[in-house]
């Protein structure tokens, strides 16, 4: 325990901050969050902001209800490692002080447990948030895959349709090639017939010439 000394007023803000405040009658005030020195009537007082036990688990923010007390150095009976005893100038018996310290220690343990629970709670919230984000990403990927599958099926149908058209075109080309071959063969036949006709005409003309007849071809 640290009793008040010559430098108590100067060192007090740093010593108070973050510790559990307990009144001499046993009342638990809460955790001291801020200590602001102020000058009043030629003396120094401290504006002490305290978060009550019921609000501490909600998190340290400007929206949490806090108590404000104005204390002087003589209002503080003792400053320990974990707690501060506020007596408002009254000095209680030693046994009462020891009881207050025990209460303060128990409250400090509860406050630590609450702080750990608070951290675990917000950790779970962050984990749930990340899981929700991962779920949204998974949904988006599933949606993209579904669209890709639909596009694939459409493309597949288009390819099958084009393959059908290509087969018809190939069959048509085959028919045209066959027809072209037939025409080419017919042309060859016609050329052959023309040659035969020329030979026949030549023979007929010779025979007519030999008989002295006029050519009719």
C-alpha cells in the first residue's frame, strides 16, 4: 500500500487510473478511467471519471454511462496495486480497511473475469463477422459458378446445333461433289460423242464424194 506523502498530489493521477475505486463503507464504485487535475479555490482537486461495474463489460466508449467525482488528495485513504480506497477524509479502523481491501481484491478478480469475457465476446463477434464475410464470398462464387454452368450449357447447345449444321453442309458438299463428277463424266461423254460424230461425218462425206453426190453435212 502507498500512503499519502509529499509528492502524492503530483503522482496521484497516474496511480489512480485503471484501478478499482472502493468507498470506505464498502461500496464498489467501479474502474477509474480518467483523472483530470483541476484548480479550485487555490487548491488542487481531481475530476475522476469512473465506469460502474455494471457498465464495464459493455466496452470502453463514450456511450457508456460513467460516474464523475471530484476528490482531493485527503479524500483518498489508500492507493494499492489494484484498488483505491476513498474515505473522504475519514480514517476507519485497520480491521475495516483490511475488509475493504479484501472486497476490492475480489472485485478486481471479478472485473478481470469480466474483461476476459468481454474480450472473448468481441473476439467471437469478429470471428462471426469474418465467417459471415466468407459465407458471402462463397455465395458469390457459387452464383458465378451457376452462371458459368448455364453459359456452358447454352454454349454446348450452340455447338451441337453448329455441328448439326456443319454435318448438313458436309453432306451437301458431298452431294455437290458427286453431281460435279457426274457432270464432268457427262461432258467427257459428250466430247466423245462429238468426236464420233466428226468421224461419221467424215466417212459419210467421203462416201458422197466418191459417188459424186453433194455433201449434205
